C-alpha cells in the first residue's frame, strides 16, 4: 500500500510540475504578446497609420485577456499581421 501511495504522490507531483511549466510558457508568450502589441500600437500612432480596432488598443489588460484565450500560434500570427500592416504604412 505504501508503494501505491508513493507512486500516486509522484504522479501527482509530475502532473502539477507539467501544469506549472505550461502556465509559465503561456505567461511568457502573453507577456511578449502584450509588450509587442503595445509597441506596435505606439508605432501606429506615431506614424499616423490610422489602424484601429481591438487589435490596435492601448489597453494592456485587453491584450492579455485575449492572448490568454488563444494558443501561442494564434497570438504570434496576430502580432505578425500587425507588423505586416505597419510595414505598408511607412
């Protein structure tokens, strides 16, 4: 019975560790996404490009909430799309 409990405890610890690593990766991705989004919006305003909509917000929390609701591939694609739009504004 002791071996069974030990195995269960190790399995539980492994699961919690994996969950923490996934959460840390998601946080790092969203931290990057929020910083990038705000920087891109500052460039949009500075260059007077006129891009608008939720993706061009200066609301840090709105970007963070959206990023947390999607996968990292989706958030990276959104940042790439804004970057492409900015490149047409120069």
